[in-house]
C-alpha cells in the first residue's frame, strides 16, 4: 500500500483521466507497453491513497517520466486537435492551464487526491467542461463528462467519512 505522505507530480488532466476511468468501472490499472508511461502506477496509487499529495504541473509529470515520448523536458508525441496535428505537449498545456483556471489553482499547487475530487465536483460543470475541451467533438466531451462526474462521485463516496 502506498504511503499517504508521498507526493506525486501530476498534470491536472492526467488526474482527471484516472478519475474518469475509475468512473467507467476500472478499479485497477495495468502497464501500457506501447508508450511505457507510468499511468498505471500513478493511477493505482491515487485509487488506493485518497490523501496522497498531488503537486499540480503543466509540465512533464510522474506519468511522463518513463514514457518513450518524454524527451526529458516535454512530450514529443502529437495529437489531433480540430482535425489538425498538434504537439501533444502544447495541447496538454492548453488543457491543463484551462483546468487550473477553472479550479482556481496555479502550477505547483499542492492538494490531496480526495481534495482535488471535491474541488473538481464543485468547480467543473457540464457547461464549462465543453469550454475546457472546446476543440474536441461534442460526443467525446459528453462521454468524458459522464464518466468523469461518475468517477468523482464514486471516489468521494468511497473515501469520505
């Protein structure tokens, strides 16, 4: 079991991706051999330790460290945004900065996993989630919203006393 006093550096969207997958019914993550990142490891720590401290970052995080696309300072992978290819590093920074703004947080802020879920429940709405991911198709963001809100509720219910 992970120690509760451990700190994980994490991008806000990575944390929300973990919670979104938790909302889909996934209770444990397995390694991704294609990318070699630590999403599985960080995800399992977060699902097991609600009081684990998160250091919010728009730069490479604990998930990125072993990824084959981590060039040491940024992601060298690409993604499709509005039907155009874009640097995944640039896209992730756009999303993470929008999330930090909605959550009224700054790069480098510390918060526990449970507190992050409570804050997300309070600050992320069906309306502003479409603004955060405005370049993505509505049906993808709608699915993201449904699973994310389910995961937030499930996590809070599991760990709140």
